[in-house]
C-alpha cells in the first residue's frame, strides 16, 4: 500500500475496497493518523473520496409520519368540497378558491451521534466516517442534519441546518481517536438541544455506538424532546446488544447491528429509506 516513504498506492486501496471493504476502512482510518505527514495527508484525501463514494446509496424515500393537510388551489390531492365552500363563502369562482387535501410529512430534523470513546478505534472509526457521509448525502435535501461525536464529552461537528462539505466532515471524524469513557446520556441531551432549535420538526436521532454507558446518567432517562432514536450497534457483545436494543425500544426506534461494512450499509439503507 505504501511502496515508498510518504507514498500511498491509491489503486491498491481501491482494489482492497472492492475485495475486503472492512480491511480498507481500517487501513485508511489508521493511515489518516500516520506519523509521516505526507502519507497522512494523502491518506486523508483518499479516505474522504472513498468514504463519500461508499456513502452514496442513491435516492431514498420519505417514509415516516404523514398527515392530511389542506392546500389552496386545485392541484394534487383530493378536493375538499366542504372546506372549499366554507373559505369561498359558498361561491368558489377561481381555482384558488378550491381546497385540496394532500398527504404531507412535517420537516425532519436528524442528528447523528457517533461514539468516539475508547472502544472506537481503527475499523470502527472508518465505519463512523462512512456513516456520517451516508447520512448527510442521503438526507441533506430532505432534512436538517447535525453530527455530534461523543465520549465523556460531546463535540458538535455539524450544527443543525449547517451545510458543511462532506469531505470535511469525514476528515474531522478521522482525526478523532477513541478515548475516554462513554456518556451516552450527555450525547442524547446534546442531540435534543440541537433538534429543538427548529420548529415543527420530527426530532430523530441515529446513534452509532456500542451503547454501553461508562459515564454520566442513565441514557433511557435522557430521551426528552426526541421523537425517535435508532441504534446502529458497533459491537456484537451480548451486553452491548442488550443496551442498544433497550434504547431503541424505549425511543420508538429500530436496532441494527453495524459491526462491519455490509451490516452498516444495510442498516443505513433501512433507516434512511
């Protein structure tokens, strides 16, 4: 992969991504923090391109809570004769006097919480960067998105509604090394604060973590202000799976195992569809 000092064989990395994506993710995450500055710079540039490409899942749907809402004018939806006569004084004369009802969904506010505690190293960092790229690329046009990395503290990498280049976001995540304990309750409260700054939003959170709190309070008591929390479990340890499932169940969300590239991609496709 590195035939000379400070050089990275990009073709070999792309080949590895096709044959063993988990090994490629781990390698790029490690090289992004290499001691050789030239190799580190090249690895980060390549990682940003690879993770952004891997995170492009194509068009996603708009599944979620929907309701019938009235709209002025004869357009899509079903004509509401009673409301049309009411708003026009019993004598609709123009198209604007007509009222139709359409299925609509309230605006979506989405916060991605990425664990960067001591349990997240190498391969897990690569999965986190790919997850961030996928969430932003899939939902940027349909949702207000924030990204928060957390351990014993919470670091806001992208504020709600902020439009950052995806490559820059990936680079930020790759610069984080796993450290410290896991305060999942703090992360959830931080997400709630970000999401509640918007009005009329569905407040949704996706957590990528092993979900084993080692600091702070009980995460199950930190769900106020959130409509739904989905969990991408980064560990197959039975206790971690139990914690993750309990959190998703309490917060009306889904739990998906995400310990490797294939699982993460499948989980994201399900949650972002």
